[in-house]
């Protein structure tokens, strides 16, 4: 297939729905796209079709060893797609019994978190971060806030301090960009985690690194490391994007901001609206067809890669009504995916995002965007649509006499 739309055309744009419509008008709800030059895949944009794929491991595998272009060496070993689409020994890239075995430590680790202690930690951190900038009357709500809160929280789960958390953030930005340096930064991420694993082996602590080291489901250091990579990378990127997109809407959409500040839209309802409108993962890699099949009118060949277009599927008219009252509380969006690989961290992810948004809402007074809304730049990525920067101005607090 030649002349395909690059997948980045659906993410690095102010109007992703125009790109999705163009694809659907030409091909239907399952369309060929280009992941990088010469590397095609299918983009699944229908809600029903995505559910078909993610709930059927017998037809669609999460294991990249089933990706024909990878197994035949057509995808370059140093491809920027590597960190998101090359095989790793963690739950994300496995199916069946292996997936259940590797997912167990994630589920157990998340279940063990003390949510009350976690909430206090997040709230105190959010207040401290706002205090660091509030006297200046200006800030970048991504670099100074939205990107810092989830990283320090998730890093803290594993016993990593602030300095290591910032180092992890730099690695993860490159990883999710699928750019040329993504593989090198993935190795840097693994180096940091190997260091904390070695430290916890000598001196155990009350953290998830120690819990993973002791978990009977994880058979060797590589599985332990890759499970931590999965939990940190997924927790950081998706939560950062969710916070940043919520703050972006608050600053650029008067209707959304008015309903939120006026109390007509609760924080959780606002967060759900963002999940519908601009989910943390716009396009989720990937499933690989185990047989030749038909999906949404497209003829899929064994070994083809399929990317889940969550943003497009959330706009599918088949899951919406014309009655705004029936839409309140509608959580049939696919922002968490579905099936065996549905996100296991929905509760902590929502908690982090809710506290971060609520704190900014109540502590930043008269906050306005410092640039025109159309000048907001997105982080380069075929998968996410996170604002790279949200420069704002606000009224500094009056100093106490």
C-alpha cells in the first residue's frame, strides 16, 4: 500500500477528528495507515470493532512476535517504534496464561496501595508545586505541574526519589515519541530501574520494587524490570496527558470551564468528558492478527498489526444518544481499553488526576492561558496528544502582613 496517511496525522494536529473522518470516508472504520515510512498497519476506529479485537485473544495477539513485518526483519532493529511495539517480558506484550501470570504482580501491587496515604501524599505534593510558582504569577502547567505530579507519584510507588523521577520523565518522553532516540532512552530507563532493584535486594523497603522482587509470578530479574517499566511508563504517560488535557480544556473551552467552576460539572464528570473528547492514549499499539480475517469491511492478513484508535472510537455515533441527559454518566468510552488488557490502574490514575486538577482549580486564581489557544503545541507522538506546554498567567496570592 502506498500513499498512506501517517498515523501521526491523527495526533499531531488540532483537529484529529478531521483526519479520522478522512480515513473513514476513504476506507471505513478500519483503515490502513503508516506507522513510519514503509511500515503499514491497520487503524481500527469503530467502537464495536475495537471491542471485537481487544476481547478476542484467539484471533488478535498482543505478542509482537506475531507481527509479520517484525519477524521478517522489515522493521529496522533500531526503529523508534521499538519501545512501544517490540517484544518485552511483561503483561502488555503477552497473551493467555503468560499474560495472567505477569499481570498478577501489577494487580496485587495496585491492590496493596494505601489509597488514603497516597491521597495525602499527592495533595501535599500538588500544593507544594503550586506554591513554588504562585508568587511569580506565571507557570507552565505541563512542565511545572502536570508532568511532575504523576511521575513523582508513580516513582514513589517504587521507592525512587525526585531526582530519579525527573530522569525517568526525560526517558519516557523519548520513549512515547517513537522518535530516533526512543530506544536509547528505553535502555536508560532500564538502567535506572536495575539500580533501584539492586538497592532493594540489599535493603528491602515498603515499596512496589520490593514487592515485585518477592512476587512468585516473576521468574527472573528481566521480568521484574520489565514489569516495573510497564507500570511506570503507562502510569506516567497516561496520567500526565489526562491532567494536561483537562487543564487545557479548562483554559480554552469557556463552556467546559464555566460548568466546572460553577459546580454544574463535578470533577469526576469533567474527567470523564476529557476521556471521551481527548483520551490519554489516542491510538493504542497494537494487536497482531493470528489468522486471515475480515474486520469492519477490511481484509486483514495473518501477521498484520492493528492499532486501536480510541479517540476515534469514542466519537463513534453508535455509542452516543441525542439526549444530553442520557449522556451524563455514560462511561462506555474505550479510554481504558477493554477485555483482558483493560487498564488495571483506573482507580489510582483517577485519584492522581482528580487531586491534581482540583488543586490547580482552587489554588490558581484568575488563571488564563498566556498564548493563543491555537498556539498550544503537542508532544510529538503517534500514540498520545499531550500538550507540550501550557503557559499561564494568574494572580499571585496576597502576602500576609
